[in-house]
C-alpha cells in the first residue's frame, strides 16, 4: 500500500492534467478488471467482480488530481506568470521547486527580494501577481521554446518517510484514496464494485459529477485525504482532526451531510475491528461526495479519510498506519455491502 502511495505521489496530475496518473493506474488495474471505461473529462472507471453481487450497486471513489499552478503569461525577461490550479494558499508557494509542462522544465517560484521591499510591503504576503516562476530563461523567446501558456506546474515530487511512522509528499490528497482502490482492484474483493478514479475534484468535483451519472450507484464510499490542523496554536475544535487518532469518518462537511445509516455502519465496523477512528471537530472542507450524492435520483454516500497536515501544499504529512487503515476500512465496507 505505502509503496503504491509513494509511486502515485511522484506522478504529476495537476487538476485538468491527470493523464500520467490515469495511465499508471490503468496499466496496473487492467489485468484485474472485468470492465474499464473512460469519459471525455478523463475519469477512469473500473468494474471488478467480487465474491457476490450485492443488492445495491456499490461505487468507491477517489480523485486523481492535485493542486498546482498554471502558466498565464511570459514576461519579456523570460519569467512565467501563473495562477493557481485548485485551492492553494499562496504562503506555501514561495521558494518552491516546480516542474512545468510536459517537458518537466525545472523552475523555482520567486518574488521581489526582501531588501528591495518597503517596510509596508514586508508586513504583507506577496500576491500571486507579484510572484513568478524562474526557469532560467534569458528572454521571452527562450522561455517560449520550453513552455507554453496553459502549461501546468507540479510541485517537487520528493517523498520522505520520517519520524514515528510519518510520510511526507505532495498530493497525498488524494493519491492515498487512489492507492487504496488500486490495491483492492488487485485483490479478491467481497462484492462487485465500481471504482471511480475522478478528475478535477480540486476545482469543483467536476469529474465525480460525470462519473456518478455514468455508473449510477446506489451506495458510494469516498476515500479521501482531509485537513488536519493539529499544530501549535490550534486548540479544541480548530484542530479539525489529528494524526495518530485514526481514520476520519465524517458526518458532515461543507458540501455533504453524509448518510446517517452508513455513518453508523462505518463507525461500528471500525470499533468491532479495532480500527482507530475519529470524526471532524469542525465542519470544513468538501469531497467528491457532494457531487455523487446529488447525481441521478440521489446516492447514499459515506467517506473514510486520512488526516493530512499541510494539505494542498508540497509537504503534505500523513501517518503511514492511517493510510493502511483506510484500505482496511474500505475492505470492511465492501464485506458489509456483500451481506
């Protein structure tokens, strides 16, 4: 599971450009799948037969895309201006290494040097319009031979395991869910299941909207990474959830009120099987569940998420054990659906 997660996190899949991630998953899933299809948006949908055919059509869902940058213009000096692709806090961008476009052109995000700013400017974080990507080009013409307007830029892909069972990488949100689904596809599963690897979640759950309409599930489980704010200065409910306290089974977020019966089922399964779990202490964030729930005539949805520090940044941090437990919970869920 963790080796698969590391490989997936190293791939580039900035929202709207998930091809590399999809191709990798497709290659690994193909020998085990009973049916595979894609759509015009780029979703990958895999059907795998299980030990039984459940009374209700079951779908598991995880998104392939990650946050990143998109090139909007090139300056006369050869610098790249950019905008965000997905929800990014500009505090995590400055000084970061990125790879731009299909040629993986190395760049560094920069801004005006501190000794060239005024005292008033130093009190504020630079706006994105005041940042640039330096790819080492000496002119607009040289830069445009390497990159193009609309090229996507992904953050550095270094993955590190550190401390007491932690992993740091970009795109743990939501390659962790993709890794869990891929491992299920490669194994025997308790019941028939559709696996939806979706695109463009980070810009409005667009892929899930289309995938759910295509598959038409009765029940769906969303596998995600979710915001953990267990850091100095965050107290009580502001911590949202914490690494080391178990997978997150949410009852609500900003986009979804999760099915109460499924919520109770998941929490019962966790307790019966001694899987540590928690729920969010603050209503925040959103997942593909919001789109899936509203599709067709409505879908009963639930979620199991891995707590992630520094989410939507080049340095996401998660607990290895909780990544494994998400996979375990997904398998328990399928076993329950098989009854």
